[in-house]
């Protein structure tokens, strides 16, 4: 949902930054890699040691690279299948780092296995959401949209985790992760239904 709402605003905001990065010689692929490494560092060096707020600050800074690379590719007319593949692949690393980092803290530091398991649950169901879309596109149909896309999951998780790092009760994150896992499951169902309808329609037309 947030993808469609926020994309225009973020594009307008970050276009000058994208132009600057291109001017100094960075490529969209380089920004993709740097952004992923930064997210992984913030998540795996911050969260497992209880630095929920500052870990979130670092992650959020580098998450913007996920928007910048696409803007840069459009400005430089370098949009390619390889770039899309690289971006999608590295997104999985970044997502895994965020939720594994949270899980490690709540397993080993805060000793809250429920929250840790919910973080892993969001990681698994979120990965399935992405897989359904990729598999559908491989079959020549679409499976985008739904109520818990990647941007939605990251925004809710980062905002709530950062606020918990500032003193909000841990139970708020527990509830947020539980809700996200349910919404991811619903999104999986929505995408499966959409794919079924498209494939059934194609078969009826034969």
C-alpha cells in the first residue's frame, strides 16, 4: 500500500541526491550494494546488542539507497533486467538481517522468545509474499499489491523497533510483529487468488 502512496513523494525528494551521486561517478548497482551492506551492518551489529534505536537510525539511512538506485537508473537511462535482479536479490539479504537481528536480541538479550519467534515469522511470511510475486512473474502473470508489501513491513518494523529503543514497552513490538505476520499471510492469500484468477482466465481463452 505504501509503495503507491509514497513513491511519488520520495522520488521528488531524492531526485537531487540521485543526480549528485551520478555526477560523482556512483552507479545504481553500487548504491544497491552499499545500501544493502549498510542495512546488514546496522541490523546485525546494532540489534543483537540491544541498540534498537541507533540500529534503526543506521538501517533507515541506508534503506533510502533502495529508493535511490531506481531513481538513478531512470535518470541515467540504465534500467536493466540485471539491475532489477540484483536489487530484488539483495533486498532478501537486507530483510533477513533486520528480522534476524531483532530475533537475536529477543532470544539472547531480552530473553523474550515470543517476540523473537514473531520476528522470524514475519521474515518467513514476508519472504513468501515476495516469492509468490517472483514465481507469478515467471509464469507470465502478475501478483503485486496486497496489504503488507515490503515497504509496509519495513516501515512498521523500523518505526516500532526504534521507538522501543527509546523506551516504548517491548510488548508494542510484539503486537506489531504479530499483526504484520497476520497481514503477510493475508497478502499471500491475496496474491495466490490473483494468480489463480489470471491463469484460469488464460485457460478459458484457449
